């Protein structure tokens, strides 16, 4: 399992949301489409907003705590037919581990409220993560030749006269 | 506490919000509660036994409740302050009954999944209930009164004109 951090939540021009998970140890990113409600739920928690009323994920976390249980971690464990699957690992009051099927969005919304780690199975990360292209090196003179020509063509002495 | 059932969930054409109508079991009073679309949908899906490919947030809540062997006894709509309803989830904890503060929509979406009763506090029902919306009029004398305005309107029409004035006819 690879530990990941939430790098960003992105909104496309069409209104779809994606959560971008970054490998904590390397420069790999995994993008998962999520619903608007879940995206908002993750955002408000990460940004530390306090809401007037508890929202659904706050309620779920309250239930877990009031039952004397705790969330150990969440893991994005599978991807089938374009859909990611996650599991939430809960330890009950007797110390027994329970693994509960969840959408990644719900699992992440719960993880940010419990301050517990988020993992992605190695296989998923190997197959579906993206590595951003290297930033282009400092611009060579040739690349900005056209801009230099333009600068050279300006008659800056005129500036004061006008 | 008054036990209620979900009478209907209504959508508005003007806003994305939905209205849940809770009707008392032993009476005609109804409590309308405005909820957001995701919560309204989550309640509708469950009541209509619609299959979802992946668990919704409330399905997750229900499976966590089941896994932790939490016994939810009921959901209570307990208060109305500043135009907001407040609810609570009641369950049997280690040391007697425990309750968790929640929004009514979340409480109801969970209630329909764990099959527990929904209650409304008496004073909330008194403050905010309405008579059943859209109840069909009974076929007694009152019914004629109810449509009095319509009768007046019908009476005011000059139907003799219909044949003579072709310009008012729909094309």
C-alpha cells in the first residue's frame, strides 16, 4: 500500500469534481472523479470551515466515535469498469478490525475528519497514477527570439515625448 | 413524541431543494421539511428499492452502524430554531441511551435504511405542522364552498358568445 496525500480537488468547466491524490513518497498522482456533495464535504473539512449543522460525514464519524470505535485508515483498493473501490478500516471497541466497502469519496471525507492515513493499493497506483512531465528547462535564447526581435523594434525614446 | 411516517417527497420546479412531508400516524397533521437534493434522492432511492451500483453515503452509514452493532432505536425531529429543524439519532450505547445531533435529512435517510421509527417532538409539530397538503376534498357540503370561487367564475362567463365570435377560437 502506498500512502497518499490529498493534493487538490479540481472542478472541470463542466462542473465535475476530481480529487487528486499524491504519492507521499514520490511524484505520482492519482485522479478520482467524485460527486459534488462529497467534494464539498472534503473541502470544508480541509479548509477548516465550521458549519452550522453537522453534515453527513460528520454524522458518520460521530457514530463511529460514540460506539467506542475508531477509523485506522482508508484504502483505495480496486478499480473495475472505470470505478474505484475503497475500504474503511474501523477498529471496534473490542479491538476487532472491520473492513467496510465504500466509495473513495466517502472514505476520503471520513479520513480527513479522523486524521487517519489514506492509502492506495500498489497495483492501482502502478497502473493508473500519472507522473507530470518535467517542467521545461530555463528558456533558451532561441525560444524567445521572436520576443527579443519585438523588443528591439520598439522605439522607447518616444515614451517621454508623448 | 409523535410517531410519523414519510407521506411523500416533493420536488420543486423552482429550486433544487425537495420537501419531505412527515405525516403523523394517528392524525392528519403533516410536517414539511425542506432538504437538499442529495439527501432527498438518497431517501427516495431507498423507499423505491432502487439499486445503486455503489453504496451512497447513507448506505455506508448504515453498514457502519450494522458492523458496529449499534442499535438505532429511533430518529427524533426535536427542535425548530431560526427556521432550522434539529434532529437526533438515538441508540443503545454501552451506558444506556445515547444520542447524536444530526440534520433531519440525514436522520431520515438513515432511518429508512435501518428501519427505525421517526418521531417529532410535540411542540415542533404544534409550531410547524400543516394540514395534509393536496388532500382531496370530501364530497359533502364543504366541497361546494371550496370551489365557490370557481363556480363564480363559471357563472360570469357569457357562453352565448362562443358561436358568434370566431376570433376567440383557438386556431
